[in-house]
């Protein structure tokens, strides 16, 4: 299982939100490139970057910071937040991002999703962010009338490479992942599912590993890594794939001030 550190960008800084609330953000580092390099040094095989300003604005905002991250690390970077047209997606792919994550567009412009999946095969992921099972859009500020499982099945037909599923009420809370929702979603589709939201311990990761046969192939971890509740090195050793050959045996974990 891929263990994927999250880097959430707000005004160019690395932050974490609580349940997606922009008013409840905590800054962990003013230098996201430093954060990215630390995660790679600790064995990350992929990074998950979210442009929070972009998610709210409807177009990429933290492009310079994202480019700096992509150019500074040797592992693939996947990015979401505000990608609602072809221009935004191609801009990111051209600056070194490997995979683009579509969220709101998956609900509001499925023709665009289909076109992008055909143009960039294997590079388009759909992020499904759910609030009580219903898909949230526009930076989680609005809730749609489509169920997460139904949207996921539609995205399979359109050619999405994978689904990132986030339970909004678990995100940033350290309350544990929504295993029931993940089990139902993964069991209903044929493409990989990446879990996101609420992971707080190695026990949570082992619970997710039990869902791997259903297609849950990765997990995005945010706050728990920044607070030190989970060591990335230990997480990779417990459940995942990573660049462990690059990790010095005496490398410790340091939280971000």
C-alpha cells in the first residue's frame, strides 16, 4: 500500500485544516519545499499536494509553490485543488506534476473529465470528498446531490485512473478512517481507491491494509505526520511501499514548528 504524505497549501504555506474548515487552519511550515524534501528523505514514494486557495477560487493559485515542490523532489507529485478546466490541468502537468486530481469538475463537467482522461491516460485522478456520503464541491464549501459511490462508478466509465476518497468529517481530526464507506466504495468499482482523512495511528493503517484486496491501494496521511502521531518511516515499514533503501537507519522523525 502506498503511504502518501499530504502537503496542503494555503497562501504558499504548509497547513492543515480541521474538517475542511478554512477558518480552522494550522500552519506547520512556511516552506513547503522543505516539507516535501523531508518526506522524501524519510521514504515517501509519492507526494499529495492540495492547493487550498485554488479549491476555493476555482483555478490554481499556488502554482509557483507546486512547481518548486515538483522540481525539488525525485518522486511523483499528484496535485488537486481548483482544477476545473483543461488549462489548469495542462499547466500543472507541464511544470512536472505527474497526476492531476479533479474534484468539482467530476460533478459539474463530466465531459471535461472524459476528455482529459483520454488526452492524459493514467494521469487523471478523481477526488471524491464526501460529507455523510454526499459529494462536496468547491473546496468543500458546497454539498451536491450525488452519492459518493454513484460518482465513483461514473468516473470509472469516463476513464479515471484512480479515486481518492476523503471523509470530510474525519479529515484533520485524527479520528480514524471511515472503513465502512471505503469498503463499500472500493467494492463497487474496478479502479484503485486511495483513502484519505482521519488516519491517526499504525493501527488505522493496518485496518486499511485489510481493505487492500478490495482495491484500496494507498493512503494519504496529513496531520498525523505533522504532529508526530505517526512516523512516516514506521508507516511504510508497517504497510507500505516507499523508498526505504534511501532512508539512513538512524534517521529520526522531527515535527514541524
